[in-house]
C-alpha cells in the first residue's frame, strides 16, 4: 500500500464523500475512485459501503483508517527528524495581530512537545492581510480567520466563533440583548485600508460598503469606537476595553478560524501543524 493511496483513503474516510475528498486533495473524482477501488482489491475487502444515502466505513475500513493514520503520522515524523538532522527544520507561521486565542496557546504547547527540535518563527500580520503573508510568500502556514481569497491555497476550518457589534457602553443599542445589521445601517463603521481583500472587508462590514475611520489592528478598532462613536464587528469572546461593550449580532454568520497553506506544499511540518491545530481547536 502506497502512502499516497493511504492519504487518499483517509481523506474519503474523514469526508465520507468522494466529491469533497477529491476537492480536498485537489484532484478529480474519477482517479480518486479508481485508487480506492485498487486499495480495496489489495485489502481483499470493501472499505466503504456506498448507497443513495451516502458513504460509510465498513468494519474493515474502520480498522484501516486507524492504521493508515498511524502510518502517515509515522512517515511525517520520519521526514521531520531527517529535516532536523539536516538542520533545516524551521516553520514560519503567520498569525493575525491579536494572537491571544487559547486555542493558539494549546497548539503551541502541543506542537512544541511533538517537534521539540523544530524552530517555529511567528510573523504577526495586521487586519489588512487576512492571509498573514501567505499570498506574499512570507510564511509557510497561516493561522487566521476567513473569508479571504483562497486562490492557490488549501484551507481547513478549525472553529467558528459568534460575532457581535462593538459599541460604546453609553450607546443606546448597548442596552439591547442583541442587535441586527439593520440597527447599525445608518452608523459610521471602522473599516480596513484600501486594497484589503474584498471578501474579508465585506464580512467585517456586514456585507455593505461603509464609511468611517481606517484601522489596521484590534486595538485601533476599539479606540475608533471609543473616541469617535463609530461601530464595527468583533468576536463575542473578545474582552472589550473600558467604556466599550459587545452586543450579539443575530444575523451574521460566525467568524471561522482556519489554517491555510500553499496548495501542493508537501512539507510534513505543515501537515503536522494542521493536524495538531485541528485537535487543539476542538477543545
């Protein structure tokens, strides 16, 4: 059994959908289906039950999934150890300027224990660059938030966080239990600089063009509200500065925490980082 074929199998087993697995692997569905058929021939048993209701693992497939994950993890550890012996074990991680997320702290601790000889370099980016330098080739992997232009990138969702309106504590809306975007339609919003990814800008402006002060950092967002009485969006979990409050927005989708890296990059340190991040952000 080739490692590549096992990676194909794991993708199908985790997605339980050949189309989604093919998209995740950046390949078309027919060769993926052929590879799984060949793997079933080698295993001498069906690995998936296919029905109009969907795809499920067979008991044999469940056993192979456990073994395949172990084999792939071991293969990645071998590559990392060889890279470390060659003195080339470094990983540059891009993060948004506000990096106080407890998930990131758990990830750092787990990754350090898993790869004690790997030097991790952190590049903090401001809110005008949601890929944290990935599109510019400045980092190997980004721990960030969507949405943004995913052209040429592979993106894995880690968690979704509810958002709210950031308001002055004396704002009339601050007394509400929740608000809608329509409640903020006639207000000035803080916004990101010209040239910022339009998908990113649109999400944080509630899908509408806005007028207001330009900001680049979380602290600047808070100060824009405090000093100018503008409004904007932030995470419900963010602790606002004195004089500010956050009111839940009921008609906004949550903000996705994601890991992103360049499509086709097979660096095992990145694969290990993403797998570790998925576990760290599930807690």
